[in-house]
C-alpha cells in the first residue's frame, strides 16, 4: 500500500529528529524506533520503509565507498577520506570494497556522486 | 598525417587517469514509461538521464526525495535498483539539410531504413522562442496551392495558421497539398536560376497517428516528388506517450535550424489534439494535478511555447507553422481547440456538412480567418480575390433567405448565380495544388463573367479545361503573372484574349 502524505510527513519529521550535527545519531534512531513500536502510528510499515530510506541516504552521504581492483596502497583510503571531508564540508568515513570487475583503478561513491577512475569505467565511456 | 596524430592524442586524452564525476540514482519504480528514481540530487529540469543499456530518459518531475523521468525507449529491460546517471545535457536532435528526404523518430534517429544521417549539428529540443526584437512582421506569402485558402485566407511566412475540423474532413490533405506545393514552387524557383529565390523546406510531424496513415502520407509526398524537400518526424500511435509528447518539439528544433540559417521552413503538427492527450497521459502518470478534462494546468503553455517558436526573424529566415486540431462533432469551444485558436494567427475551419455535400476542400469561409496573412498577399491575388469573401458571405445569406420564396429581384438572382459558381470553382481534387498564377487567371476569368453563361454543374469541368488551356498554350502569360505578381493593363489584355479563345473552344465542345 502506498504511503499517504501524512505518513510521508511523519517519516520526514522522525528523520529530522534522528540527525544531530549533520550526522545520524544511533541513540536518536533507537528512540524513534521505540516511539514507533509504542504508539504504532497508522501505516507503520510504510512509515518505517520511508524512514529507513531517508536514513540510508543520509548515511551514504557521510561514507565514501571505495571500490578497487587489486590491492589498495597504504594510506590511499585515509587520503580519500580527508579529500572528501574537505570537499563536502562534513565528516566522510572511507571504506574499501574489492571489485575485480573494475580491471584496474578505483571508483569512489559518496551519496549520489560517483568518482570514476577505473579502466572498466573508461572502456564503458569509449564504447558509448 | 597530423590528423592521425590528433586522433590518437584525443583517444589518449579519453583514457587519461583523471577521475570523472557523475551524479547517480537508482530506479525505485518503473511503470507506464515513467521511472521514479532515488538520488540524482544534482539533476536539472528537462535534463537527459542515462539508463542501463543505452536507454535515455528526461527528468520531468523534481521532487523532494525522488525524480520522475519519462523513458524514451524500451522500458522492458529496466528494473528496480538499476543505476541511472545524469548527462549534463538537454535532449537534442540532429538538424540540417542532411535530414531532407528522411523519416526520423522523435529523437531524430532514422526509421526509414536508408542508413545513418550525416548530420554535423544538433539543436536542443526545448528552446526559448525568439524574442520581440528578433522578430519581423509577416510580409512574404506562403502559397498552399488551394484556391479557397490562397485567395481568401492567405498565409504568410512565419505565420501560425490552425487547421481545425472533425475527423475525415481533409485536414491532413490540406497540409500535404501545401507541402507538395512548396516542393513544386522550389523546383520552379531553383530551375529559374533566380538568386533571390528562397525555397521553403517542409517538416511534417505525425503525432499519435496510425502507421498506415503515415505510410500513405509518405507515399503521397514521394509520388509528388516532394519528399526531397521534406523531413518527416513520426511518433505514431505505437510509440510511447513520451515520444509523442516530444515529436513536435523535435520537429520545431529541426525547423529552427533552417530559420536561424537564413532559410524558410514550414512545419505541420498533425495533430496537436493527440499531442495534448499524450501529455495528459504523462502528466497523470507523473501524478501532476489535473484540471479541466483531466489535462494538466500547463497544457496551454505546452502549445504556446511550441507555437511561439514559429516566427519570421529579422535578417534571418522564417518558420511557418500549420498546427492541426481534431474537433469532436464540430465543437470548436472545447478546451484544446480554444487554446490553440487563441495562440495561432488564424484558423482554417473545415466543416463536415460541406465535405459531405462534395465541397472539397470543405473550408468554412465564415469561420476561417487569417489575422496577419493579408499583409503577405501578393497584389494579383488581392486584385482578383479581394471581394470573394464578401461575395460568398452574401451568397450564403441570400441562399438561406431565398429558400422561403421564389420571387427574387435580378440583383439577388445574380448574386446567387455568382456565389454558386464561386463555390463550384473552389472545388479542387486532393494532391493537386494550383500555381498562384493559374489561380489568379481562373479567378480573373470568374470576376469578368466568363463563367456566368456556363451551367453551375459544368463549372468544375470548365475550370479544369481553362487550367489545361492556360498551361498548355499560354505559358508566357502565366510566367508574366508569376514574375510581376500584379495585373498590368497588358497582362489583363492578354488574359482577356486568352479567356475569349478558351471560351470559344470550351463552348464548341
């Protein structure tokens, strides 16, 4: 069942309560979940799904997911984290994820933004 | 050799290690040709987005936490979670003379099986119409080749003239005749070697039509030798609503190239009723608020921004638009017809009753008007056709009155007789446009009373005979009328001699 306007609005309000100093607060999220469980507002399932999506989007904005082919040299991950923190004016936590399909190079994802510096990406651009 | 080196350097540059930034999102839902996307936080309104498999879409709804995109292609390959990227580009179509003689889809891709189009330029599909200062008033004629229109409802280059009527009243036929006439004039003009001659290139946009109808139109243009001056943009009933919505804008972009490069073009939107329906479909799927007849609130702006792109530019060329609207049971006061009537510079109204009476083209003289075309009418047409509209209006009024009584004075009888002959004279077979000099000659013959002694039922036959006589035996006279574009005493004397000779031969048959 699609969420109605009131549910969407409530989910957004709960999301705002969960963010403290531009960061998702685990404590606040627990509080929100406890409130939902206790009061069971209408369309609880839709509410929680929207809330989850908003939290996931916010979390992805604070994370730099570094996909890489082969091994990542020492200190690269930390440098990427520093560069992204400076660029986005917020604390960005880097995390590495091996991905052999890239052939060589890296791909960094911060929220909706994707930084492509892999051979697979360049080959795809050439073939387009 | 340096060219080869440059090519290699460009390839190396493409493979450089510099990181490329892209804004991405993920498909949340796909339904009815519309995808709802999470992410794409930097997407712009009307920006092209790239789906997997090379499919493209346009971002039309930018909401707080999702983006609504219409998919311009096969949606069957798309699924939830697929990555979508922004392109930073507005939707563009190839433009230029390379498209002449080709049939393309709403994205400018060829669909006629004649191979790729060698076009070097692209124009954005959505563009702001030329401003006030860039424009020039309409003063040059655009002949349709249809006597009833060229003499009473003249069209000028840069004008927007609506063609409106019920289904099956000959709207498309008028448009196709006009395109064929442009091709005929182009061929004569180019063959004459006149440096000042400006050909008119035509663009025919088919929106939501049956594919068989589009094929018929293409065949008619091909048979008349008009396809070489024509571009066909087809978004048929089989295409998705997004393509049907875009096709007129793509056609306008193709036409604008001619206009901005100092050439003249004619664009036919066949038809905008189906275009509005396609837009309504998209808007409802995008969950935009609906208004009258369930059309979205911006359906007026949809057509006004499209038709405002037709113009005559100062120091450049022109784009003349012939939008077509299909009415239901002759109701011109419906939502979309009134919108387009108010946007255009006049309308040609086609009546079902006239069509069924055998008066074809079924132009309703009373309801048809050209608001700016008279300034573009050439002198010869004004000289021979200036009084026609009044005479026909008088005839219609008296014909209705005469039904109640048989005692009519001589003047009334003469008006009725003349009116009946004008109506007959304006009957014209389809795909057979007449040159303006032939039209002028026939109308002059009528005005001078040469048709008065011919029976009403024989007027059509007499007009055909006169046309054949003039083209076969008085070519120099027709050339003189065409080049001078006015009736001088010498030309009138020649016309008189020709008319008398023709009348003698016609009466002898």
